[in-house]
C-alpha cells in the first residue's frame, strides 16, 4: 500500500491533520493502535481556543461544535474564600469555547468516514523505517497479517507513549521535563455545572477546579497526593472535599450526584526538541505535555497541526520545503510560551508539599496582584484564550 502522508495515531491531532490534508487533495492513511471505541472512551478536557475553533471550521467539522459548544467570556479564580472573575471578553475581546475533546474526536471520525479516506484501527506492532531518507515506510500487523505502507512523510501523532518519538535515536533529540508532586483526582457526573464558567480554586487543602462538558454534565477535579488511589474515594467523600475548597456561593449552588467516571491523572511538563527528523514530524502529545491547569493540551496539538498541514500543503502545491524546514522552530516558539503559562498557572494555584511559609505568602501576593491589576489580568487572558499562531 502507498500514500503520500502516513499519520500515526487517530486522536484529535492525527484526525485533524488527516482531514485538512484530505481537503487539500493530499492522500493520507491513519494508523491507530486501539479500536475506535477505545479512542472515543478517553475522557479529556475541552476548553478550545479561538484558533482551534477556526481550524475545526477550516476542516469542515464544526457544525455540532457551534450548536452545542458553550462560549465562555471569562473564568474565575477563587482564593481566600472569595471569587474573582477574569473577563476575557472585556480585557482582550476574545473568548473560549467549552466542547469536549471526545466530541471533537467523534466529529473528526465521522468526517473521516464520510470522506472514505484510509484509516486502520487496531494496527498492531507499528514500526517506522527509513524516515531519514526519501522513502519512509511504516510496518504493522492487522488481523494477524503483516502490512507495509510506503509513504513520503510520516506524522507522529500517537501520544506521549507512542512509537513515533521512541523511533528517533536518542542522540538526535533533547527532552525537557518537570514532574509535579501531585495529581488531579477527576470526577465526571451528569449534574448541572456549579457555575456557567470555570472556577480555579487555590485552598490550603489543595487546588480544585470546577469545569463542565455541557449544560448538564460536569467535570470536577481535586489536587491529591500521587499516593492516592481513585478506588479509595467514594462519591460522597469527593463531594465533601470539593465543598471544603470552594467559596460559599459555589457550595450553595453545587449539585451532587453519582459519578460516571473517576480517575487520577499525574501532572508533568514535557517538551522534545526538535520536532522534525528527516521525513518524520512529531505533533501533539508525542512532542509535548502540559499540566492541564492552563487548558493547553488539545490546543497545542491543534497548533502543531496548523503548522504541519500548511507546510505539507505548501510542499505539494508549490514544490518548496520552506514550510517543513521551519516547522519545528515555529511550533516550539509557541509550545514554550504555552508551557510557561501552564507552569505558571500550576505554580500559582496548587499547594506544593515542600513550600515554606515564605512561599505561601508569595503565592498569596501573586493572586492578590492578579485580582487587582488590569495589566496582570490582560496577560492571563491573552495566554488563556490562546496566543496567535504567528505565521
């Protein structure tokens, strides 16, 4: 089998890249290790920057997003028992859209099905070959039979643990990582959100986040030690702990109910450099991870796809490699700014186990400054809603 671009991974990054290339007339095949149902079963965040929404518009997959997505003109920071709203719309004239990553993935899968473009689920033992030359190959096993896909480029969109980054010689790559000494215990429930916008809470017992997937489905998180196990938490225990970390108004408005899903996610910051190795490109979680505090994970993946899709379209339409040569540099400039913002939000909102009294006072001063400085709020707002792609 032969194609122009082999895409490894059928998460949002791989599917969005495939859709944009298909619309530009560039043949591509997506290989996914898991089943379709497994991919759709992943519970992920869903705060979309305007740039991500624009890219989904361009891909022709945003009809349901615009019907069901929730426009948020701001978000709240809660500390010292009081809530402080950061008004994105008033400060910088922009908003974000809340629409679950699972729904983005579903819309992209449906578009892939309608297009008839190639996608292989449950592709086992995927391996990448010869991407340092002009004729890359991808080998995999499907239904017990070995297959080989000849291609001109490989896009590695298969996540942090995928084969794409692991296929690069260690001597060709630098990695940067910070692992945080806590995790997020998350619960999903079919209850109305406690607020129409997200609440980020800093509390002496730890961070909490009130989020949502829709007007009837809520997502809540609690900072917890990495030693905690989700099965040790009952729904009742979760709700009681959440109430301890919120302001009185939120506690009074909170509607509790049985959980649909409960899990603990560790937090880390991670970047691999560069993102191009001959004819192999890394995109999304294969290239970088951010703590979810800044709502950047899916949006950074879309940012990579923005640059990579344009580079490949330019290569085939204009016979120039300028875009693919600049891909890594353009992506990394934006990635590191998002990493900085996510690290800053995480550092400001969480309680770190080894922080002394001086550190706590500095954190309190930072939050107080942010709540009372328009300049500080503008900086937060423009980073939260998403910096421009900067082509």
